[in-house]
C-alpha cells in the first residue's frame, strides 16, 4: 500500500516538471529527479533562477 502511495506522489510531482522544464530550456529528463523530495526542491530552484534570468 505504501508503494502505491509513493507511485502516486511521484507521478504527481514528475508530470508537471515534464511539461515545465522544456519551456525553461532544461532537458525534460531532469524531471525524474523530482521523485526524490530534495530533487524537487532543486528543480524548483533551477526554474526560479531561469525565470529570474528572463527578466
């Protein structure tokens, strides 16, 4: 049961990153780093820095 919950949470965090990362010029395969909670935080930081670069 815990594994199913983990899969659902992983999918809910990876799918948005799969669509957002290419718009910011980052390879979409990096979205799978969001499976790890710290990886999601790092990806959010990268997106924030890219957004700041755009002005």
